[in-house]
C-alpha cells in the first residue's frame, strides 16, 4: 500500500506527555472532591470560573428568569433542533423491544429494557457554550425514561448561560447546576453534601473532563471515552478544495488539539486544500484556535486508490467522517470504525453537531473500533429473566444442568439443579453426584 503524508501532526510521544500531565491533575482533583465535597467544589469553581453562588443548583425561578433572557428566534431554533433529535431518539427507542420466548416447552426466557435510574449530563460552556450538547444528552435521556436527570454547565461571563439553561429545561432536566469542568464531573459522580451522586455520566468536554470520566468509570457508568473533537474528510476529485478546507477547519476550531485529516486519492485536491486552508485561516474569526489545531494535529494523506483510502480511514477511526466521493454508498457499506458518517457534499458535521437529529456525542481516539456514539440505548440496561412453568421442564433442564456443573467441579451448583430434579421429577439423585 502506498500512502503519502503531505502533512503530519504532532508525534504521538508529545501527545502522550500532555495526557500524562492531565491524568495527574485530574486524579488529585477527584480525590479532593471525594474528601471535602462541597468545599472542594466551591474552591475549584472560584479558581477556574470565578463563580461562587449561594447554591450551584438553579431554583425554578432562576431557571424561568434565564429562559426569559433567551431571544424568541433562539428559542424557536432550540425547539426545532430538539424536535429533530426527539424524533430520531423516539424511533430508536421504539426499535428496542422487550422480548419473551418459550425456548422449550415450559421454559420461558425474556429481557426487559430498563432505564438507568440517574444520569449526570455535562454540557461544555467554556470557549464555546455548547447548547446542542444539552439536547444530545438531556433530551435523549428523557426519551429513554431516565427518572432523574441532573445537568451541569459552567457559568459564562459569571452567570448561567440562558440558552443552555433553556435547552436543559426543555430537554427534561430535573436538576440544573451551574458548575463546570472536573468539579462538575466529580460532584455528580462522587456526590457532595448537596449533590446526590448519579449512576452514569454523559456528555463531551475538554481533556480534563474526558480524563475525569475515564478515571471514574466503574464507579459510575459513562457514555464513552470522549477526547478532543476529531474530523476526517474522505474526498476525491468530485469536490473542490474550498469544500474540504471548510469542513476541516469547521471542526479544528473546537480546540487547540482537534485532529482534522484529509484522506484523498487526488494530489491536485490535496495540494489545493492545503493552500485553501491557509487562505481561510486568514479570514476565519476563530483562526486563533483553528490554526494551532491545524498546525499541530492536521494531516493530509494521499492514497493511490479507494481501497487504500478505506483502509486508512478504518485504521484512524475518526469521530466524524465526511465522505464526498463517487463511491459514498461503498464507503457506507465498508466503513466499520468511526463515530458518525456524513455522506455527500450536501451534509456536513455541523448538521450532526447541532440540528439534524443524530447524536453528536461520539467516540474519539480510535474508540470507534469497539463502540458507537451516544444513543437512546446507552441509557437503557437490557436485563434478562427466566421462568419455568412445568415440572417436566424443571426436571429436564435440571438433569442437564447437574451434569454440566459437575463437569466443571461445581458441586454446590449441581445441587441447585439436583434438588429440582428430586422435587419436581421424583428422581433419587444422591447428594453431591450428577443426575443421570
């Protein structure tokens, strides 16, 4: 396979050093929150957000006051986006059915899809107040039927962000906290004197938020390991450099470490896109961020064929994959590792991020190899059950079970089977032996 890198990002060794620093800071912070609770959270909020309200949880009147500050057009746009997201989430929920089957006469097996009982939804609000993240997390949890939804977002300019509060409330949040970063994640997961702990953490965030979720996984559930935003454009000569550069920089503006990768089989397009990125960075209002991200994490990869492009794309397993080729459906059929696909030039990652209806919380750092993104199913636990309704079935399954338990040396297990064979089958099975 012949793959040429016309541009590379930072080497992995430098990225690993940055990750190690973040891990140490997060570990110490979470320990402090667990030890001191509200006092630690309040100090962190004062240090990072310069925000120390009497209560981090908004009252009903404070929520209403925030909503009243949202312009009518913005409220209309939020309602439109939430309608699209609710429609798709509802369709997903309806696809997940409880089942019950009789696998043998008298043997009934089934499963129920039960909502997680409490979730903490984090909505980033630092450099960019991500109103859309409230739809993606809070609204989806609500459609799933989660009975307690706590939502947190940092203050913006020293106050709750009105549109984020509105989106959380309209999405179905039961508790809204004005709290950001590691302190929000730690407080919701570990609990404090005033915040009850949740069973699961949801939502994107910066490197510190992502690392906090990683360290807390196991103590609570998480949606997925989400690092900095990633985007990939797979393109051939059917599109132009302006389109490719726009889609790359549109995601590079997320942060200083957001990978943006062009994979193409056209040298002309690759070189033209590099030039177009430079032109757009001269006029992009968020160029101060996007330029650093492109410099350190941008890549342009030139391949000889579509098969090579596919192999490279599956190996990188990017969070967002924008496909603009003559073979978009072929990529849909053969891509197996990614967060979400955006097929054809008429769609783009921003649609998925904000409004089209699919969820924008997606796997990063190659996690698309083993998980998809946030969806209604993440909030549902599929629990099985079993029932035996006849003596004959209890005896039949008991006989097989007894022998299989003894095969593994589990005598106590075997006796669980044997007592049923004795009671319901009238069989004389000596204690500690396999049913014959």
